[in-house]
């Protein structure tokens, strides 16, 4: 770390060797120089920003944050900087001590993560996260100017047959070709995204409803014709078609997710319709909306009737193959034994606020189960050391959440260290004020905090270092394809290194093969979970789950012993 001491006038009176190396200057070039004299990048920090730093230093006696250093060759690099003002009594005269680290490599890793998080690696188009951000912006602009926006949901026909009969490489070639054709049709200001599989979304900003409807119809017709053109891959010709559903803002919906959902439902109606492959949303989609309503109203009734249950997925140490903890996952078997997927009911619970009540039940049940495993008639020494529970931003915003968590732990005789709260990166970034204070207080009380789905949100380096977390969980979207995708493999390695640099544990999700396990072990990853290790298990199944020695005997964790074990 670089260390610089400034006198009361802002002159450098001391600079250690690391500071000289980072600045690219000899000691005599730094000592005696005013810190603002050509050392701070003026293109990134104006006088007002620097004045704010000095004001905070004068007012509070300390400041920390990111500043960009300007080197003699004109280049610049980001520093993570800590400033502290010393009084004359402490230092024989007013002094300011600056301790800083070059975070250029960490910033590059973060930029790579952000690039992968917001772009589809196959087609180069925007992905779902980027689509949400851009759609939020376009809708806000349209609302201010009383304009209309069209969302087109495009889904390919017969793509699965091509993928299954010709292989994923051919399927990928078809998707790339479709992505290129969409790019050739649309304007630079239009949004094009691939949000999964053979699904694409196009967003068009228009004027009034009539002209936007006409514009969407014209664009959709061009898309359908372009996709129907034969796709040539090598010596093979492939013929595909598509169906398109359209929803309009503000008439059909006002929220990005709801617009996409309506366009998606309308697309399926177009697929079933004999009238054509393009449909606009209409009120006749009551069946789709009815299902959503049934889920929404069934949530509370399901909780009252005991229709929810928890399953537990083991998290194992990659140092010795032993189970360290379990992640509690909620499942819903509604009336007549119908399993409703979490992907269907969790977003609705989030939107309606029912996630707070459901989350309270999950916390209680997870703690009760862990206490039973740790009890005299439980698993004894083989019991998981902790249980991980997913927490939403809505729950963190509830006054008294910290007290609720600690009282629940006390009621079941558990220590704070036996609970881990998993918060998605996106939710953590949005958690501010009282919610963040509750999270910090829980961390200080001994509860472990993990960032779930790391790499899919958008947290700055500086904020990442300040968040009260102990563990980064690498999203399965990076882990599953990493052995076939060099870029994702590099990102996964970089994330492990990032966690190590920040003094955090790292847990990889989506481990589905022995090769995944061995690759993660070689990177120095701490924990892993996924279907290769174990699917989510009912309590009774987990109690029969084999110990590390049994797994080693079967080859499930062959070779997984960390350095020094």
C-alpha cells in the first residue's frame, strides 16, 4: 500500500516506496509537491469534487473513497484511498495521512463481470438485465412526454428440433444468425435483447398509440420475413419461423416486467392462433391473468394450510469434501398436489409484499430444522454448521427485521453464526438507509451475510468493499458453462481471486459435473453446491445423505482435498 503524508498546506512531506511506484515518480518528484499539482486526474475529478473531499476531511477528520491518479505519461489509474487528519499534538504540526491501493486490476475484473452480466455472450445482444435497465429508462422518458412504447416478444418455432437433431453448435449458429438479422432491421436507438433460449425482445419508442401500433406491426412483419429466409451454416440450410407478441405502454401495462410478461403471453397466443404469427395484447388474455391472480390469492391461503415446505441443498467445503452448511429453498405444493415452481410464485410474492410473511415463515422453519439436527436426537457432529436463508430487499426494509432474526435464533437455541442470510447482488445494491443498517447490525451480531448470484447485479468496487458481506456466491450462469466457455472460465477464476483479495469466502453454484468440482478446487474456491453434489433434499433425505468419506469412496468428491489437508 502507498503511504503519503501531507503538511497543513497540502504539500507532500513523505512518500513511501510503494507510493512512488504507484505514482510512477521518484521520491524527490513527490516530496515537497502540492498534492493537487498534477497528481489528480482533472478529467475525472473537478474542483467541486475535490472540494467536497477536503470539506469531509475538515469536518469529520477522515475520508475514504475512489480517486484517479494521473501519472507522468498522461495515463491514470484508480486508487482506493483512505485519508485521516492528525492534529498538531499528534504529529508535531497538522498532518494528513493518505493510505492507498491501486485497484486497476480489480476494476478490470469488475468491468469484465459487468460486460458479461449485461450482454448475451452468444449473440452480443443485450441480455435480460440490460433489457430491464433500458426499458426502465425508456418508459420513464415516455411517461414524461406522454408517448407510447412497444415491446415485441419474439420466439422461434421449431428451434428445439434443430437443437436436438443437429446439436447445440448448430443451434447456436441459428441464434447468432437471427441476432444479426434483427440488428440489420432495427434502428440504433431500438433495444434488442436475447433473454434466454430462442427468445428475443425488441423495444420500440414511438409517439401516440396509433402510430406506435403501426410502427410495431411494420417492424414485426420485417422480423418475421427476415427470420424465414434460409439460414446457411456450412453446407446445410435451415428454415425457421417465429411468433411475435406485442404489448404497449402505457395502455396495456406500465411496469417493465409486466409489459414483457404480457408480450410473452400474447406471443404464445400467436403460436396457437390460426390467424397469423403476430398478435397484439388484448383483454382476451384473461386465462393468463387468471393464473397469476390464482397464484397471488393462493399464496396466503397456502401458507395457512401448510402447503409450503423447505428443502435443503448442501454446501460442501472444497478443502475436505465435508458438508458445512445447507441452503433452505422454499417449495409450494398447492391444492390437489399441484407443484407451483418458485420462478412462478416468488416474483409475485415480491411484487405483492407477501414475501415478508413468507420470508418470516422460511426463517422460522429453517431455524427449527437446524435446531432439531443439532439436538440430542439429531445428527450430532454431522449436523450442518449453518443454514442459509434467502432474504429480499423488501424484508430488509421492514422495521424490526434485525430483532426478528435475533429473537428467532434465541428461541431455537441457535447462535448467530449458525445463520447465513443470502441477498442477491441486485437487492443488496438497492438496499440503503435503515435496511443497510439492519444488515450491518446483523453482521456485527455474528450473522453471516452472502451476496447471492454475484456477477449478475451492478455493485461498484468501492461499494463492494464496504458491504457487510462474508461470502460471494458465483451465479450458476457462470459456473455451468465455464468448461466450454473460456471467457466464463476466466471470469469465474477472476471472481475467486477478487474474493480472496477482499478477504471473502466464495461459493460456486450450479456444480453439475466432477470436472466442475475439480476446476473450482484448483482455482481455490472455498465452497460448492449443485446437482452433482446433491439436489435440494427433504430433511429426512438429508439425514441419509452420505458423509464426506462415503462420497470419496464413490468418487463423487475424488481428489478434492485442499492444500495442507
